[in-house]
């Protein structure tokens, strides 16, 4: 089983739709969590950290469920410019720390 | 510059040749990383450095070497390139604990023929 798993998609949604991505992690020593966005042929860029209490940044909401070991990203009122791959990232405390990147979920927002 | 600079942007390399991918950051981050990204496999860690003067092996280190002579520079060397090293290579840096996420360079697209 992969340490971080995401539905690869693609998700095809119309403009204005709400879309949610889930990500599961297997290591209970996971301590910090992030969502990154990667545009085609570009580098990944940090979208937002994910906090235990949940957090929101404009149209984006991230949630963490430690008991079930998953994190989620909700995008409201999707824009064409939201089309990208969304990577789930988990930091695991192993004495030092280890960062695991999910393979990503592809989103296409269409007019 | 602001952030991470990688060079070259792209390269076609003959198998068996030696090549160094360059990475420079200006954020004074302690930790630096090299990843390769292949379709369907996501980002895989090649080598990392937690601080200047130290390096470590990641998930896929074979065929690659790194050095960290100072805080800013973290070059990746392919001693004798093989076609399976065709990939997109990203350099990244972080404050050290990773709790603030990573900053990535724009990548080097390498084709080994």
C-alpha cells in the first residue's frame, strides 16, 4: 500500500461547480499536511497547509481527519484557471522527518 | 533571483555522458532536495541535504550523486547517463523541518538518448 494515496482522476467539472479531492495516508506518525498545485509542465507550488481544525483560503477549504487518516480539499465556484494537478503531501516524523508526495489528482474545469 | 534557479531548462544527452544539473537558492534554506517526476509515478526523492556539508540518499539514488559545499548550491550529477534517467528533475528547498512546505525550482527536462 502506498503511504499517500490519491484518486488520479481526471475530474472533469463545469465552471462554477464544487469539487472535492480526498487523500489517504497510512503512517500514523504523519504530523503535517499540505496541498500543492502543479500546472502542466510547471513546478509544484504550495497551495495551502492543512490544519487539524480545518482551514479556508478564499474558495479553497482543507480538512484533516486524523482518526480516519485522510485529508481533503474542497474547491468552490470552480474557475477555468483551477485546471491543474493537485498533490497531497504528508510529512512523517521518523526521528527526522520524511516528506511523501501523492501522485496527484488531475482537474479539468470546462466552460 | 528570488527562490530557486535550475539550469539548464532542458537538455538532450547521449547515453554514457556525464552531466551536472545546477540548483541555486537565495532563501537561506537549510534543506535542499532533488526529485524526479515521471508520468504516473509522481515525485520521487533522489538525494537530499539537511544542511551544508551533509547529504543523504532518497528513494531512487542509484546513478546520481550530489554535493552541498555551501547553503545556496546543490548540484546533481549523472555520472554516466542511461535512457531510464529521462525525466523531469526538480530541485526544492525548505526551512529544514518541512512544516512550511517546499519551494521548487522550475525544473530541468532531461532526455537521454
